[in-house]
C-alpha cells in the first residue's frame, strides 16, 4: 500500500518480494556499522510483518522507501511507535536505513520530511524523536538539517541491547511541532528543504 509520496520517493508498506533487495542492501558492512546486522531473510520477513502490523495499528511505521523513477528499494524511512523504559517514551521515533548506493543524495532527509509532516499532520503528534549511536555522524547531521535538537539529558542506553554492547549508548534528538510551525498554518512550507 502506497502511503506517502515525495518528489523522488514512494513510502509504502512491505511486500514479500522486497526481501531479496532488502537483504542485499544490508549485506554491506558499512550500511550496518551502527546497527545490529546484517539482516537475514528470516529477520527481514519478521521485520516486514511487524512494520505492516504497526501501520495497521498506528497508521505509520518504518516504510519501504522506493525510488519513483526506477522502482528500486532504497531502504526504509518512517515513524515507529516506541514504548520502552525511558523518560521520553512512549514516543514516535523517526528512523531510516538506506543502502550505500543511496547515501549522500538527500533521500533520508526527503523521506524524513514527509514522515514528519505525516506525524504532525495526519497523526496529530506533538513531538517526534530520533536517536542513534554517538559516532553515527552522518545520521546526526540529517537530524540537525531537519531541525531536530540534541537533548543531552535524554541520552540513554538502548534497552534492546546488552549494557556492554558497542552500540548500546544512544544520543536523543527531539522535534516539537510548535518548533516547526509555531502558528500551526503551513507545515509543508516549514519542512521544505533549506537552500
């Protein structure tokens, strides 16, 4: 099901025939340097099913991110409901994962802007968060370009990882609707890329 469109991307729910492409994207060690990985077919299949369930429940998830021009699967981007033992949760987390061939072309930010507009608009959210490991400077720069602000007091050890895991420590970024569009009138313009 196609859910969101941008100039270059379609964000949609997952299909079984996405598995080979997704597993291929994740096989590059650089792609999963800051994520547990790589993805196996079984793990990808379970991920797809879970994201589609989340979409049915929440009207959002980590969507398959597909290039409109070619139909190629680039990875995922979207908002995912998180409810774990942290002061900022429950929350909706903005996240993305792209194959290396799609890095440096603005796809993460483009899909993220559409996801933010969906979250603040159709879903009526007041805040969206994003987080990553401290060394993931590429993703942190995207968060900052989107207007998200680092909240050092919210940095945390991810509960899905063991305390000593090399990826356990995370930095928290926040974006409030009031910071994006204080007058509540033109969310699209507020989220447009800055030239």
